[in-house]
């Protein structure tokens, strides 16, 4: 970061501006003063992007000032299309020049989206709400894990076979979820109020989610330092042994359980993508979903998409959150090369389906880190079977496809 080369007086003006109009109360009280002060000085302040003044980052100071100005002109006295167009130009220039400060960018785009909604410019409003959500999600995305192993249960549909063959992951809109209380933010926005309806459209266009099971929590920074794993409470010892998930999502053991190993390189943030943010996060199970709603129809993004009723706790759910600024529709496919580690067939999976999947995948490999290096290994295949020693229990056995491709053979029992 360079030191300042601009007029000290102008940069001091920027500091004074932020110090004087730093909260909602002062903005509402001084709209005229704020608009005049900002418009007279912005062109000079903007030249300071990338500089520091009195140990302060001009990029952050200017971002705060833009948020204040965008809030101030959203009033009857100053609100007009000319100012709105100029503000949009300033915000997009700031967005282009400044790499970080996602929270400030989210605030700017949210303010201007609300102004577009007031003027019935729905298309512009939705575009700006998308940007606001995008930067808010980048602000809360703090992935620290190098790789994550998790599981998903599926029926053996043609679409699932296509995903296996093409090494893709299907992500879907929360509107398609089977829990009517899931993703409560979407439900709160389901009304005829202009801004709410446009926010909902922005989310439904861009947001897609895939669900997995993982018995351990994703590691925090403290977990990484200590080397500890945190379990998600009592339940099945192994993800693939979850009887309820076999019943609910894998056609009562006629389907499969896929074990994935996801490398951190699959998860995008503002540092390496201009249109996509994606990350993994554990679901938070609560006694009362209503407890996360603050005031009238207010809820934060994390609670809005990662909170569920405790009735679903048995799933130990881990979510892959995928927000694409250019997204549309109810479904998207995400490329996940060399991420399928193993496939476990249900106890009632037809023999022909096992052979079909094993022929399709037997030469495939997955990538996993061992001793700090990426190692390529062949995909493993397993079969769930009733435990002859314990009634009502299942065990997983390793299986192999013979060369003639006619049947499978059990070769060893795995835990």
C-alpha cells in the first residue's frame, strides 16, 4: 500500500466526513449536508484509492463514505434518477478498483437496489441485490480446511449415472427442498412487497445448495491448531450406516451412498472469482426456528440458510453453498473432478445396477492428500449387508468386479 501523494487537506476531509456521519441517526438528520459534502469532494477522494493516509486505508474510508452517501440520498428531497445513475457509476468503479471490503460493497449495492425498487426499475434492482448478496456471502466465507470427506445418499437414476460419468455435482434451489421450514429467509421474502419480492428473485436465480452427511464438524482455526475433531453428538458411528438416510434418500437400500473427498480448491471466493462464491458449512439444528428472526422479517444470511429444526438432527448435514451471479433456474451442475472416493451399494441394490456402476467407475481415480502430497487412488466399492450376529444391524463389505463383468465378489469386511 502506497503512502499518500494527494492533498492532505482533501484526505483529512474524508476522515472528517466519516467521523461526523458514522451512524444512521446522523445520516437521517443531515441528508442535505452529506450530499453536498460528498458530491463536492468525491472526485478528489477517488484518486486516493490504493493509498494510505495517517495509517488509514483510503479504500476503506471511501467505501464507508459511499455507503453513507447512498443512504443519505434515499430520501424525498434528494432522490432523483440523475443522482441514482451517478451513484451506480461510482459504486461500480469502486467495485472494479477495490479487491476486498466485501461488507462495504454489500451495503452499497443493497442501498442502491432499494432505490431502484422504489422507482420500479425491477431489473436494475435485482441485479444490485444479487451483488449485495454476493459480497455479503464473501464476507462470511472463511474456509480453512484443506480437504473434506463427506457422504451423500442417492437413488440410481439416469441423472445420477450421468453425474458419476461426467464427474459433476447437482446443486438445487432451496425451493426444491422437502422441509417446508428449511431456508427461512426465502419464506420471509415470499410476499408482494417490492424490495422483498426482488430480493427473493435475486436469491432464487443465483443460489443453489447440495446436501451431505458428515459426523464431524468442519474444523475451526482452533481445531486445526490442536488437531482435534468435534463430533456432532450421538448417532451412528459411520455415515454410510445411517439407516434413516438409506430409507429416505436411497430408495430403501436400492440406491447408493457416495463418499466424496473435496479439496479446498473447489471452493471459490472473491479472491479467485468475479461471479461465484461457494463453500461448505455445517447445519445448525435449533429447538425453535422462529428464534433466529430478529424484529420484523429480519434474519442474517447464515441463519437463513443453515438453520433447521432439531427433528432433522439425525442427518448430521453439511451443506455445499453455491452462489453464481450468472445463475438461473432450479438446478446447476458443478464440475468435481476426482472427488468420488467410494461408492457403497444398498443392501437391496439390484445386481445389474451394481455391475453397471462398477463398470462405469472401475478405472476412475480420486485425489487425496497424504503427508502433504496429492495422491491418486482407485475408487473403492462396498456393499451393505445384514449383520448375521446382530439383528437389525448392517455391515459394509468391500466388493470387486470380476474380469468377465458378470458378478461381484466379496473380498473383505470393513468397519
